[in-house]
C-alpha cells in the first residue's frame, strides 16, 4: 500500500521559503510555494544581492584609489556610471531570481504567484485557491522600519530597497542609522564618491558589534572624509527644493541631496492570518518559534526575518530546512546560533563567529583572547592593507576555539577557518598546526593560534 504524499504549503519565496521547498520536495512531499514578489524574495531582489553588488563596485573604486601606493598611475580618471551601475545590480538580482525559480521548478515544486494567508492551521488561501496542507511554513520576511516624521518618497528620502531606482549616485548622502545596514551603505557610497554624513544615535557606529572592530571601522570612515555624528538621534526628515533636511534631537539640522533610512526592520506578517490561526507573536510582532522552527500552533512553522531570529539569509535558509526535516519526520538537530558566521560588508569587512568580546568582558564566558594586527601580515603589506586584525577566543582549560573576529578585506571568506574550528571544537594547537599558504591573509589566523599556544597561567 502506497502512503499519500505529505502536503506542504509555504508562504514566501525568500531563502527561508525556497530552501524549505527544495528540502521538502527532495524528501518526496507535495510542495506548494505561494509568493507574490519573485523567488529569492527581498534578499535576492532588493536587499542582500543588490547591496553586495553595489559594494563590489565600491570596493573596486577603493582599490583604484589605493593603486597609486602600489606604483600604478591612474590619473584620477575613474568615475561611476550610475545608470550602468544600477542596471548591472538589478540585472544580477533578476538573474539570481530566475536561477532559483528554475531550480525550484526542476524539483517539482508548484509555485503560485499570489499573496497567501492562513485561514486555519492547515489551510492556506492563495488568491482564489484554497490549499490544504499537513504542514505550513510562514517565511514572509520583514520590511524596513520607517520612523514617524521620515516618510520615504522614493526619490530623495529612501529606504535601502529604493536605492536602485535612482539615476545618479547621491551627491550628499545622509545615512540615518549606524547599524549593519547603515554602515555598509555609508562605506559603499563614500567610496563611490558621495559626501556621506552618518547619523548615529549611539556613541559609536555598529553599537552591537565587537567594540575593537567598530572603533576601527569608525576611524576608517572618518579618515576617508565621512562625517560621523555620534549620539545624534534624527527626529524628522523633510524634502526641500534642493534636497533634504534632517532635524536632530538637539535642534541641529543636516542638509544633503538624499537621505537613506536604515533604522531596523519590522515583520512582514500583516494579512497573513496569524490571528485567525492562533499563531503567537512577540511584543515587536515577530513570530515566536522554537529551535526547530515550530510556532505555537502544531503543524505551523516559521522561518527567516519574520521570526526576528538573527536576520541573515543563511539563518533563514537553515530555519526553513530544519522546519521541513522536522515536519517530515527526518532526524534533525536544533538551530545552533552560536555557530552562525556573520559578516558586515564595510571596507574592510567585519566577520564574526561564536562567542563575543562583550560576553567575555562581562564574565559570561571564560576565554583567552588574542588579537593580532593585520598590519604584520606580509600579504597585507603587499596589497597596501593597513586596517584590520584577527581576534581569537579559546577555552582557558582545553584550548578549544570558541569563536573569533576578523577585520580585513574579504573577511567574509577568511572567517570560514574560524567557523569550522568553532563548530568542530578544534583546539588552538590544531588550528596552529594546520598549513596556511605563505604569503596569505589566512596566515594571520594560524599565527594568532600559535600565539595563543604561548599563553601561560601567569601570563593571562
């Protein structure tokens, strides 16, 4: 006797949704994915892929500006073709969405182009169609938060999802918000030739990140000519004849040609039927989930930014996979946030994994800490890189690597070595005796591990 196929309904086609659909289809389920925006979601179409494409261009500009120190005469002729830049970015995003669509189709997933909503725990309404499911995954993402008094118009007052409709690189860009998104765009546009003012309500940029890394990045920003206004909360943004004016909480005003709002995210769950299905949300409106992506309602799961759990594409994708493994009866381990590697794509990049300096300083985690400046690395000297470091955390008793911070060009690539060491519980000695290419930036990781081996109890 053949058992009926399990029916899976997924709301949202971002990383949490489409990765879940792929897993469920490969496990033999009958999968329906409901999405109104295009597969890949905001991550691919308006957020991660476009922003990192923009940053790649800004990195190329930085390299050109640095090239004179490497013995290359550029003559100062490099300029940004804004129309081509934004066209390239949107073309790349659409191409990535098409690739995802083709892969999902190849796995036999049925895609309905509509906005979906729960009408009961096991029922989804998509347009005029009602879908019955044994398990439902909500992966509807999040939206940029818009503070009162700063409503975007898509022309001069913008969220980051509206940047790619511009026809020019902003002349004078005011970035409101100094978290990850604000820092990344401030860094990129400064390199592309904008005069950037970064408005931070905190005493430093990247207030939630490693303090050594954040201070280094702020110094780089200031040295590049960026204006950084610390402890300055924006109260209002208005459109003027010649641009925009941002009013700060101390009465000062800042003027520019454009204002970019980067002040957080809110869950995109309105109209999803959470109340009707009885799905609990937290005080901020994010869907409450456990470590295997279950909501408060049996058979209803959630993944990605709508849960408020580490808003990273990699985390959303893993949440979606875990949900399907669990729903379809596969062996599954819970989400392990302590093993998540993350990167801030400033120049230089900041990459982190595992325990934080804040936790060590607060006494929450006992760890030995070693910070090695990148300036001592021969490959960094060859390339003209002077800003950055490698920081490792190890257990005092066992020497097991607990995490690390890397500030360097392509830190997003370099962090993998520390991520593997953290996840596999390698010791500093094992990392130190692993071969690294000479010369390479990754050599600083093994060198830092060797220095950690020199610690003695009296030297802590």
